């Protein structure tokens, strides 16, 4: 999908179409999740500190992510992909590989291009958003082709042209080549994929080791035999928050852990799952990260059990100096619950520390007495009315939060299918204003339940054709 989060926000908010939009954490430590193509012209990109993005594009719209909307749209896209093949491998909410040969939907270049064209049309009709499709004989090349197709395009790397196509590309184009490996190769005089192919397998093994060197040489020649693996069950469910200011008060830290545990269980129940192991993540003021885990006697989705377990784990973590980030997760997922786990609140446990901090940071800290650090009015308003999130007013209908501050919240009232709407300001405690669920991006989406209309029988051989898209 093209600039997925930002494009979804533009589709939902008519007043932002064609304008720079940046989605991410808006606090002092926030980072950019996605920037619209209009914002990218100013140099804004994903993973950039939000403060830097604001300096580059001060007039852009800065919004807090709405994952409920993004997951809904993602599932619509994945359902279209599953109609093409039983082998769909999601990489994220907005990117997936599809084996078209396994689905019998394409067996030559013309049919692959046609199904790619139909897929793009279907995605836009159902979601209102654009996606880019890459087609090739392997996962690696399909992903590269999708990058070349962006934005809103389709690109095919024809069989037999793989090595020629890859030759001039930088080494970091290949999977598994990060900054450190690229620098190591550069010092050896290799900066392009063709340099890797010409160096030979033995030289790459000498530089990078047997497994990595051999794999990289094969990919430099255009070979990638990794299969498309159908969607697997999630192995864990977790939530985490990074705080604008370090938390120092021990009671406030515990309150946040219990709040995160409740959110984690909500997500767990929404997926119809339970879990046996509770995991606590704590990132301290000095960026050292500690994790603690506790394995229960059986799987649960009871919020009280998860909260108590997370609170117990917190007791073994020294938070002196302050806490930047907290996270609570559940692993060991199952499709059932064991109802008699409440007794575990003070019972047996298997603690498994896994620290990336120093040994002295693994000791326990005493719980401090006192009240939690209070949030000021501005922090409370920002938490209650996040920028970009949906609201509904009894008089004015559906809208979204443009911003809040000084005891006021500013709302623009518009819907995905309306003209740009009017802006109104209310008190943050206005009784007629409430949070709302996102509206669908397309009001009357066409029915694609019988798409594609025909499935030409696949001929044997040739390898899987793939489609991939990413922001």
C-alpha cells in the first residue's frame, strides 16, 4: 500500500487531501510512522524524530495513528489477496507476498500483468486507497519490483532479466544487507549487486561467513528460492507506550503497567485468544531495556490475572532514575482459557529475566508510598482527544480532532465522502462530544466476493509469481 497510514487519513479527511500529512507519536519523543508523499517532498520520512519532521514541514497535519482503521483496511486488502491464492504471506498491515501460480491465477507474463492490474483496481474500489504491485519469479524480485512501481503503479521483472536488472543496484537492495554489512562490503570494493556477482561465492564466504556469503551470492545472481509461506498465527499480543516525560513515581509506574495490561487483554480477547506467559518490558532513562516474564499454570484472558502478574514482575525491576517506556505482552497463545487461574495471583510462577541492561539493574526495588504524579490539564486533554481521532457531537455529527489545549478541543466535522467540513471548538468536557469509531473509507464498496471471475489453469514449472507492496 502507498504511504498507508497517511493515505488512509487523507481518504478519511477530505480537508487533508493533497496536503502534507504525518502520522506518528506527537510527544517530544515521538517518531514518524508514515508520511504522505506531499510531506516526503519536504524530506520527512518514516522513523524520523517527530521534532525534526515538524522543523522540515511545519505546516503539515500531524496525527496520532488510528490502528483500528488501519487493521480494518488491511483485512479488506488481505481478503482480496486470498481470493488470488491460498498462499498469502503478510509482512505487515500493508505488505504481503502472493504466490499466483499456487492459486492458478497466472501462468505467464500477460496473465500476471492482467491480474496485477485487476488487483490494483479492486483495492481502490474496496478501500479507496492505492497500492503498488510488483511481479516477478521470486519474493526478493517481487519486492524490488513493487518499490519500482511506487506510487500507484505496477512493475514486472521478466523471467531471464533478473541479473541484468539487479546489476546496477546498490548492495543494500538485497535482503540481509544492512548498514554494517554494506560498509564491510564497501571497504572490500563492492558497492553494487554486480560487484557481488563478479566477486564470486568463495570471496563472499571469506568476507561474510559460509551461510551469509553463499546466500548473498545466489541473490546477486537473481536466485531466491524462498517459498511464499501462508499466514501463520500470531505468537504474541502486546502493547507499549513511550512517555513524553520520564516517569519517576513508583505508584504512577505501576498504574501505567496495570493500564497497559488491561489494553493487552482487550486486544487478546478481540483476537479470540488466551495466553500463558505474561511479559513486562521496561526501558529506563538511560535506554537500557529490561524484560521480565512469568509463566502461569494455564492460558488466561482474565484482565485481573494479567494485571496482577505484570505488577508482580514490576516489583523485580529497579526504576530508579526514571522510565521512558513500558510494555505488557502475553505469549504462549491458545484458543481456550483456564478459569481457575485467579489463585495464581500470589502463587507459583516461573520468572525468566532477559536483560539488555547491566547486572546491577536486575535487582528489586521497594515500592514507594505516595500519590501518582498527576498529569496536567494539557496532558489529560491530549490523551482524551488525540489529534486525528474520531469524535461525534450530538448536534454536528461525525468529525475528527484537529487539536486540543487550554481546556478546549477543536474538531473538523466531515466524513470520507463529504466536502471539506467546518471547524468548531468546544470545552474538553463538553457533554455532547464523545469519542467515536472510524467510518468506512468507501460508503458503498462493490462486492468482490466472486472475484476473480475465472482462474486459468496453471502450467507446471516456472516458480511462483509474487506481488508485494509497502509504504
